[in-house]
């Protein structure tokens, strides 16, 4: 049983879901951030667990755990995405550019 399986059991995630760490370093941080994924992909959403979409972001289910792999809390993982914006309908594409959305974030 690997660490991700142990974390999933402690979080009481449903069967078929697990937590994947988003930490890049090999050091043991006090807290680490992870994202909840499905073992078997959903036909529409894939492996990630979506919470909602906004005009400029997709929001996924994540979690913070301590270095003993205990759940601290569930969190939202926001990923900037402009795929949902229909610039043609908005009519003011020139003012909606990468710099504008980066400033919003």
C-alpha cells in the first residue's frame, strides 16, 4: 500500500478516488497540497474531480495534508482557463487579453 492509498483511506474518499500530491520537492514540508483524482476516468471530466467553472477558471477538488498524511482540510484548486469565453459574443475582445486576465488573478 503506497502513501496515496493511505491518504485516501484517512480522508474517507469513496472507492475509486485518491489524492495525488502537487508538491515537487523531495523535502518533507509541514503541509502539502494534493488534488483528488478518480482511479477510473469519468467520460466527461476525466480523472480530476471538478467542483465548478467560472468564466476564466476551472475549479477542482484538492486537499491539504500534514507530513503525517493526515487531512487538514479540503480545498479548491483553481486553474486559469479561457476556453469558456466566447469573445465574439462579448464584443470587446481587444480589452480582454492575457494581461487583463493575469491581472485579475
